C-alpha cells in the first residue's frame, strides 16, 4: 500500500466556556488533521491536539515537520503494516506528535483497506464505558458541572482535576461527591502540581475524601522514590505525563506503577497497543487517556479503548462534549455512561470537509 497523496489541515473548535488546564487557558481547541491517500484509492485520516505545553508543537511547526521529514519517508514505504511503518518512523529521533499523527492515519488507512473498523480487527467490545473530566474551577462550579454531566450522560466515573491547593482540592471532591451521590467513582489528576515530598500525604488525603486512584500527584521519574510512593500510597498511582514513550512506560512498570495512561492522541495506536501488552504482562492496569480530542480523534481513540482487555478505569474519551462544533458528520452517542461503536470502517469516511474549511486556522 503506497502513498499517492496527502493533505494537512489546521483548525480550532470553540469551547462552550473557557477551559482552565494546568498550564494554559483555552477558548477553542486547536488541531492538525492529516489525510493520507493510497495508490489503491483508500483514504485514512488522523488528528492531534496542538498545544505547545502538551506536545512541544504548534500547528505550523507540526505541519512543516511532517512535510519535510515524514512524507518523504512515507513515500519510500509499503504502509500495509502500520507497526512496520511506525518502526520506520522511529528511526527519526524525537518528533512524537508527528509520529503519532502519521501512525494513527496509517491505521485508519489500514481499516479502510480491510473494510472493517479496528475495534473489530482487534476483537474489541462494541460498547465502551466512559468517564468525564471535571476541569479546574471553584468547588461549587465543579460540583454543578459533575451533577449536570452525570444527569445528561449517565457517567459512573468522574475524573477530578486537582492542583488548586490541597484544601481546595479536598473541598472540590467533597462537593462533587455530595452533588453526584455515592454510586459515582471519583479519581484525581493533579498534573504534577505538588512536590514528591508531599505526594504521599496528598494521596492519603484524597483517598480519605473518597478518591479511588491518583494520577500524577507530582513530577516523578521511574526511580526508587517513585517505587516507594506506589508501595505506600493507599490508592493506585496512575502514570500519565511523565511517561513520554513506550520505553518510559516499561521503566515505570518496572518500578511498580499500578497503571498507565495510554493515549492514542499522544503516543499513536501502535505504541498504545504495545503499552497495553507490557502492562498486561506485569498484571497492571491501562486507561485510555484524554488528549483533548474532538469527535474525530475520539472515534480513533475509541478503537483502542474497545480492545483493552481489563481497563483499570473507563475511557476518558469524552472531551469533545466540551466543544460546540465538530468536523465529523456524526458524533459518538453516549447513553448510561457508555458509547456503542459504529461499524464504519474508517474515520476518514466521517469527516465533514466543509467544517474543516470553516474552522480552519
């Protein structure tokens, strides 16, 4: 399967309200979309979120890197085996966002060639349970949002963004618990806001408040200090931002990480599948993590989530709900906290190209 043509598109989708992440505030979500067309006529697409503090790229820098480095390489390859294509991409150092975008587009191209969705090829489940991420606001506003999303979509698990100060975080957990009731599971993501010396005390505090898992309470490395935190924490420690590669993920597993956040929108589907294999071999958990996806990126990431054999937590793939516009002709439909995957073979067939033009950067 040889490359015949490609195109790259940058766009931004507005949010219903400004979103406060740990490092930036956004009123719209910026993306780059890659479309690959094979000589045989099939088309595959992929999308990545372009936030410099998340992936080290802007839309312009990512597009330039793909056009100058990775498209010339793709033209030399048979893309019929996405894993082999990814190994060829990995001969180029760094450039994770570009590799992720190309990798996911190659998998979508493969799905188009096979005329069946990846979740079926990977023997996944059609029905996938999901969670919602409650981002940083005042505890009362976070509680109101949690109750609203629980009522509208039936989520049984909520991810609570911490990092606003220990007292505020605990107040937020209690407020959310009061708003949604006892039958909703909560876990906390701090995005590394606290220090390693205080991480264990923080884990104990959020566990006492009812959190079941803690994600990135502090910056850490796969070293003995991290191993001690995992061993002493009353709740499992989920590793996200500080594992930048498949190699990092394996090192964290070797130091006792109880779970990994595997993000198709950050690592690519090939490496996410290998991260799943590594975690399974150690008896550890994997979560299909949030990477700010639109509906387009969500459909792609759900292929991976559907094939997780024993997910530690529901997939975090609902962030598209925060956006008021999309570039797909259909949306994932969430009922009772779950989505039922369509039989559509390729995400490329769902793209609304007029919308891509309308929201172009």
